[in-house]
C-alpha cells in the first residue's frame, strides 16, 4: 500500500503521511529520516500512527 510523506519524518519523530486520501502520523521503525514528497509503503499500524518504509 503506497503513501506519500507530507511532513518530514525524523529519527524517532513522526511526520505526516497521505495514505488512501487521509492524513496519518507516520514513522519508520528503523529510525530513518524521510523527506517531504517521499513515496512510502505502509507495513503496519500502531494506534493512529502508520509504520512505513521508503519505496526504493
């Protein structure tokens, strides 16, 4: 499932993800930073936060 970073994700700091026409908090479990505009895959969910990884 593909989404886009709308607000940058920092190490252990959630950003905002646009996913299925809705905005979510998003974070990378491995502590990566992702810039605004990055394409991501949703790999899980923890409460109202999506767990994502970058699409390479």
